[in-house]
C-alpha cells in the first residue's frame, strides 16, 4: 500500500527503534525521566522558549494551552478551517468552558484587520476574547505556511489588547525546512506553541508544548488533570530526540515529493490542484467521481488517500507525503489517478 492519508502513518525507523530500546528512563510524573527532560530542553531551545512539556498528542497540547490561557466564559479566536476548530471535537467547550469565534481566512490565513474586527469590545454583556490561535503550517489549507509578516501583525494586534496567541505548530518544522527560517524565528512572539513528533518527524507518539517557565508549570498540572501524566516516557522521548537529530532536514524530500505529486496531478484533466508549500497536496475533482468514490477506487489499487477537510468537502482529496513515501510511489500514484479518471470520463 502507498499510504498518503497522513504523515501520522509513519512508523519508527530501525535507528529510532534502537534509540528507544537504549533509552534511560524514570517516572516522569515524579519528574525523574532523564530522557524526557532532555527532549523537553531541546524542544524549548528549538522553539526559542523557556520551557517545554512532552504530551501524548497534538490535540492534548493544544487543549492544555487553551485551558492555561483562558478562563471559562471567554471566546477563543480560531480560523474557520483550523484543526482546533474542526477536528478536536469541541474540546475547548468541554474542558475549558470557552467558545470559539471563527474568522474565515483566505486559505487558512486571516488578516490583522479581520482580527481587530473580531476582538470583543470591553462591554460587560459580551464574552471577552481570551485567546487567539493560529496554525502553521495550515493543514486544511494544504500545508500552507503563514507568511511571517502576517503572523507578526496578528501578534501585534492581539498583544496590544493584552490577549495571548497560541500557535498550533503541529508541522512548524515543515515550515522551517521549506522557508529556511528557523522555527524559533517563526514562533517568536507567540505565547505558546505546540509541535508534533508523530507526524512528518516519524515518531510513534508525542508532541511538545512550549512556552514560558510559568506557563509550562501550569501546563504540567493541566496535563495531569487531563490524564496525560505518563510514567517511563523516556522510551518515547528517545524517539523524539532521534527525530530532532535525524528527521528534520529530510522533510525537504517530502516537500519535493509533494511538489512532484502536485505537478503530475495538475496534468490530469478534471483536477484542480493547490500548489503545495510543504508536504500536503490538496486537489479538487472538478469533473469526475466524488472524493469518497475516487479514494475507494485508489484503495482498491493500492493507494490510500483521504477526503480533505475531514470529509466535509465532497470534492477535495488530501495526499500527504512523508518518510514512508518514495519518488516511485509518487509516479505510481499519479499514473493510477490518471487511469481512474480516464475510466470515469469514457
Ligand atoms: N492532524 C491529523 C488529523 O487529525 C486530521 C492529520 O492526519 O493531519 N494540529 C494539526 C494542524 C494537525 O494536523 C493535527 C493532526 C493535530 C493538531 C492533532 O494532533 P494529534 O493527532 O496528535 O492529536
């Protein structure tokens, strides 16, 4: 199977497994796991932040951040197609008692003017804005990179009103590799950032939430409250340390494969392909079967892909490149899609 559903499907490499097997471990709830501590220190340094916390998933990292930055009864500003708003099961309402206020961006990116208009004025009968969240790279926008200047304008507007800004940076290292701008620059000024080890970096489990020392010590309490206090996490942290050393620069290969995939698909009549900026290719079937039907046909021929935007858009498909995908896989996929769509139009 050529599995292009997500970069979450990556499995640990031999080198990563060996590092996991060697890991020195302790009880992390007692703060005694040396490998986890080392990973947290490296992650904080990578993001240019004071401290970091290892969490089981990106969702938990985002939700801990929301819980720490807000209090019940506030609003959280999110982009309409963001992961936090669409694919985290209303957890901000469930765990933090806050409601999302949505801004429609242009392919995931909204402007400082849009933000300024969405911030609540200080009136006692309105829910105050407690937090703004951005997503970089933006998953549903096809792995789009937030332009640095636009992100900085957002930070300025929010901070001028005393409102913190959290970054869902699940794939921020893809943005680093694609732009050549270090992640710590891309996230400078954000009050917290979450990035994932279990996507393109190829780890089996784990994300890091980064921020100030004070924020992370509160985040540690909330993680425990959410049931995310884990014990001998060094085995997982060792995979993370291995990935930070060996799997960042190679993301460039995934970006190149995504570019080739998009180039190939855009030659196929009936498809409109969004030019990828990182490792996610989104395309629309303008003429032909539904996304669900095409995915089923591809699956029957050994290629897995997912309907885009968690299936909410019946004509769009998402394909994600990662370390389990070779250049040959890309040409086989393009050939298969071309064949399936030709079959449709005949
Ligand atoms: N994204 C997954 C699915 O949930 C859609 C994927 O296959 O891409 N932020 C962003 C931007 C994400 O893309 C994801 C996962 C998360 C957060 C949540 O991470 P996990 O799955 O570790 O909770």
